[in-house]
C-alpha cells in the first residue's frame, strides 16, 4: 500500500498490521492463551515495553485483537483503541479509569449504563449525576462540584434525540472535564466524535460493528495516554474478548462502510414512507427535515443511521403492530442485517417509572425499529400491512 493515508473505508478492507508471515490474505486466528519467547531477555523486552509482542492474551497484544483495535482506531480517527469483551465491559472500565471523581451523564442513557452507575457504581463509590438535555445550561454549575467525566449518547435510545458534541465538549473541557461519547447508534461511518472535540469514544461492537447479531464485544478509542488506564482495568478484570471474536469482528469490519450506508438508505426510505401515515403520531428520525434535531444532525453526522422510532396512539396499538410485523423480528438489539422491533416500555425501559418515561418522551405507543439490510420496499410493505391490521 502507498504511504498516503487511505480513507477509513479502504482501511477496513486492508488492515495495516500485523501481517501474516505466510502471506495469508486474512490474518489467521491466533487461538492461544500464551506466547513463547526464545530467551528471558526477549521476554523482558516485551514485558518492559522495548519491543512489541505478546505474552499472554488477557494482557493485550494478541495479533487478532491488535489488528481489530487498529482498524477501529482508523475508523474513528483515534490514536488507539482498546477492545473489550462487551460494550458494558468497555463502559465499566471507562468509569473505573476516568470516573473516580464522578460521572456527569447528559440525556438518555442505555439501560445497562444507567443500571451500572446506579447499582455497582454507587456500591464502588463512583458517584454520578444525570442531567436531562433540557437542563444543559446547568453543565458548568454541576461540573464545579468536581465531576471530571462527562458522558452521553447521541443519537439517544429510543427517541433519537441529539446532543451537540462540539458545543458540550468545549464547555466541559473548559471546566477541566473529559468528554466520552457512546457512539453505538451512529457508528464511526456516520459520526466521528473525536473529530468534533470529544476525548473518548466507545461502542458496543455487538451492534453495527459486528453487524450480524452473532458476536459480543466493545471498544473504547482515543488518545494513548487516556487509554492506558483502561487497558489496565481490562487486564485486571479479565475483560479481554476471545481471539475468535476478534476474527469475527475483523471480518465484519470489512463490510462496515457499505453496510452502514445501506442501513442509512433503508431507514430514510422507511421514515419517509411512514411519515404522515394516519395511524402514526410521529416518526422520529434525524434524517427527516421536521425532526427537532435535524439541523444538528446535518452538522455533526454524515449519515442519519439505521435506527428510528414511531409513535402509535397507545401501548396496545404498538403491541399489535409489533406482533403483526413479519420481517421486523421482536428482539431487543440493533445494528444487525435483520430488521428488529422493540416496544421500549416493555423491554429496555420497562423498569423506568411511567412518569419518568413520559417526561423523556417514551410513550407506551413508541416502537423502536432497527432497520436492517432487507429490500427497503419489502420492509415498508411489512410495516404498512401491520398498521392496516390495527382495530378501528
Ligand atoms: C447494546 C448497547 C450497549 C451495551 O453493549 P453490550 O455489547 O451489550 O455490552 C451500550 N450502549 C448502547 C448504546 C447499546 O446499544
């Protein structure tokens, strides 16, 4: 390959290092717990950081893990990445490494993240504060209480509400805080938070990065000095993914860019087809011109993503539509090739008090769609037939 930096789409297909000594097109699976060394001196060179290499897979350095970390770093334009066994492993290690002075969260959070902060985080002495998007003017005031990590998701689950990464990063950093973004919904294809000023970006690789609903992993990306303590937590807690998972993820990343572009196109087609439907109160999709966050989406995203939500007149109507769908499968995940549907009040937000759900715009009639890679026309036809079956 030339020395000129290639675009992330090309880097996904031509991962850089490490290369296979036999010239295999794909890096083979290094399914080994430990690595042999020729001498104690050689081993010490690796242990003491004078030479790259691997000692023990859980410690890092396994070629399959390193290769995926480098591809993901190229995608997010990050200096480095640290791969984890799950998105929640990435998130918990981030809070251990950088949340000891407190975590200030903004807007709606993934349920697992909120649970971790409220239960394990509290038990371990990691304090946190949840600031609603409408309370953003209090950011400086709350940071003055000593919080050193600002954390949020955009677009958020399940309302697709957006937050301004550049503006919040500037304000938080002016107060001496780091900014970390969960970029799972957007993917690095559609949004690169580090280029907008964030310090750290993370993903549940179980979603779009894996893309086929068949692997569980996570990653945090950013500057090397911020990632070193995360790698320590990963090692201490044993949050390293299996090399097999890294190989599967590497294979998925080869097609990430075209997959996400098709997710974007399909979701936009579905959103436009459903907008104005007499049984739908509201279609939430950042790509629709009348969506409240549309102007911001145009500024900070290069594609609008594969997630959208529709609001029906009642929880019963939402249940009927979800169950009448044939191509959209009823399952609580996202980002795979197959389209999925969930009713957040019965799944991800089931444990949230009803008035809190209402305050956040998560009505019982809300359905979240993860638009897959089927033919858009088939997906639209499926939704229209399900809506037609509604009583009355
Ligand atoms: C799924 C998800 C996570 C958690 O990831 P796991 O791989 O399931 O641990 C975190 N954040 C968001 C936005 C997610 O959708």
